[in-house]
């Protein structure tokens, strides 16, 4: 009886350790790189990334080229505009 109890205890501890390690590893996993197959309609350094289209409307984001990669652009609030030389 004691041998069975010990085996069950070891099994429970082993399963608990597997769950703990799985949770830790999952928390440390990196997010996959964003898809780069979307279409960018662009000039030299500013563009529009089309994310979906349907009918007569195209939906997307404004993007800018930084070091050869397209990055999403955001507009600053009206009260916080600064010249680029101030950075």
C-alpha cells in the first residue's frame, strides 16, 4: 500500500513539474515575425500597406521606411509636435 502511495505521489509531482515547465517555456516564447507579404503602395520613404480589400474600398495603414524596413506610422497628438532635430 505504501509503495502504491509513493508511486502516485511521484506521478503527481512529475505531472505538476511538467505543467510548471510548460507554463514557463510558453511565457518565454517569442512572437512570430509579422507577415511581410502584404502589399505596400509607396514612394521612396512613405507608403500605404493594404491589409484587406473588399468591393471598392481598400483598408490599410500608413507606413514609413526606416533603415530599409517598413514600419507603421502614428500621428502625434496636436499639442505634442516637436521638430525632428529636437530628438
